[in-house]
C-alpha cells in the first residue's frame, strides 16, 4: 500500500512486520509507546477542547496502530478520519484488532496510507485539523521540516496542525544532553522549541508554542496554523531581528 515515487521509497524506514502472535501479545501497542488508554484518550480529548467538531476532517500523521485513531473515529462523522504511517502492519493491526467492528465502516481502509515520506497529498483531500502525536520524538529535523511542508499543502486556510515534542531546555549544550537521556541527534529526539519554529518556517504556517498539555510523558505541544502562501524563512528572521531590537534601527 506504500505510495510515492521510487526514489523516496528507497529512503523510507523499513515497515515493521507483525505476526499474529506479536499482535496477540500486544506488541502493536508497545511499538507506539504503550500507555494505550491514557495517551489515546488524552489526544482526542485535547483536540476536541481546541475546537475539533464531528464534521471536521482530521489528518493523523504517524497514526501507528490507531492509539488515538480509535477515539477520533468514534467522535468524527464517518469518513472524516485519515491516518498516515510508515508501517502498514501497524495500521492494519489497529484497524482489525482495536477499532470496534461497529466503527470499521466509519474508517475505510482507503483512509489509511502507508508512506514514510509524508505524501499526504495522495489522499486528494484537504483537512481542518492535523495531529502529529509523538512523531517528532522519533524523526530528525530534516524529516520534521518535510512533514511541515507537505502537511501545510493539504491544510485548509486557517487549519490547525498540532504537534508534540520532547522539549530541550534552552541553554542545554546540544552535544552534552542531561543524564545521557536527552538527545537532539538520536532517537528519541529532544528539540528546542525554536527548532520546530525553524522547521515550520519553510511552509506557510504560523507557529505558536503552547507547552504543557498534561501529557503522560511530559511531551510539550505547539500549534501551526495554515496562512496565506508566502516565504516563511524571512518571517522567522524578521521576528528574531525584532526580538533583538534591530527593526529598521529603531526600537518601539
């Protein structure tokens, strides 16, 4: 089911293969980070609190085995949930073993795309909301940047893209992560909030830091709003110049 051009396919992560025994043992839950009930329900409750309505169309980026998806499918109108993940096995394990049978007609399998390079345009849809829950904790910044760029192309004007991340405290040396646990260069990834602002600046997205949202693993969250198309990087440079007090040589 993996879609996209062959050149990109060669650079995608190898999909996980799940046997029936692994699924029976709950391995498909472990592979998406465990905390199945707590994190799954938490992300759906949060987006609903931020304005998600049943008639909205939602894109779940890195949906895995539908830890959050089963709750979104329950809430949204039929056909309004879309998920993309690099592993078809994980998504099918979620669809077949976690999604209640009565809800399966609400999530056509065509709404699940196995692709590791964020080719969300292949759905042929535009979206009101998008979510990347615990995705940026497992990919490097170049992939984060690609994700922002491609998701922005399918967000409706004013659409919201919520993304979670492990936040590196400002001032932390990037080559000396605290306690040997926090790393900016290795999975699981820790990033400065400014890293995500930079990565999103290549797309027509307006960055807003939210921070704490009571995530069980203390991941932070930010929201990226689809704006009119314009070059993002000068916007970021301008904001930094203003913050430094160099706006046309005059402070106001």
